[in-house]
């Protein structure tokens, strides 16, 4: 195996792990804000058809559980590829701030730009999926930065303005020593 050409072994590995399907499964997380329930819960991830949601209290979890069928219908209308069949609520230590940042969808030009930047040895279907996901992530980061957010100097994570330290590396917006 040629260790210098990463796609020689990464391409078959991504196929073996069904990487494209796993990325498509997370589309429900990307489109959660479109359900109109982002002010109540934050989409965390999808695992085996279960959409995991972070909520601010047990009361919110109970209320959303009462309308679970309607929530699932909204999610599946927005992201049928995700195959979401159930919801799991995680009560988080601090209440979630309302999501007020509108993220415009990436343009086809943005997706094509990302697609062209990916190595040509990546399987075409996987490149298309990764390009869409990365374009959405870049659109989200751009929207957060335009609304006053900041990028962590240590890890590069884009954080909203109301968060005082990077949740990943615990660095403040000015960096270490400030």
C-alpha cells in the first residue's frame, strides 16, 4: 500500500464504513432550525435513526415528547435521507439561548467551489456529499461571524458572541494571556 497517497486506502475505507450514508444521516441536524423548534432544543446528532436533542429543562423535554409525532413529521419532511424514527432528549446544565442567527443555504457556486477543492481520488458520490456538508458548515460559520461571533485562535471553532470561552479548548476570544 502506498502510504503517501491517502486516497488509495481512504476511498475504500470510506466505502466500507458507509461514510456517505452516515453524513446524509446527519442532514436532520443541519436542517433542525427549519423545523421552527430551534428555540426549544438544539439538534446534537443522529444515531441509528434517533435524533438526539439538547434541551434546557425536563419540562421542555416532556412538552416535545408530547408532540413527538409532529416533530418527527417535520424532520422527515425536511430531511428524509436521515431516516429519523425517534427522538432522544438530553437535559443540559444550562438553558439554551434562543437561536437567532439565520443561516442562508450555500449557493450552488459555493458547493462547486468546495467540490473542486476536494482531492479527485475521492469517490464521486462521497465528494458530492462532503462538498454539500462543508458548504453548509462554511455558510453557518460565515453567518455566526457576521452576527458578531468569533473564531477560536487555538482550534479554529467558530463561536457565537454570547459565549465567553471556546467550548472545545476553553480559550477566551482574545487568546491565551489576555
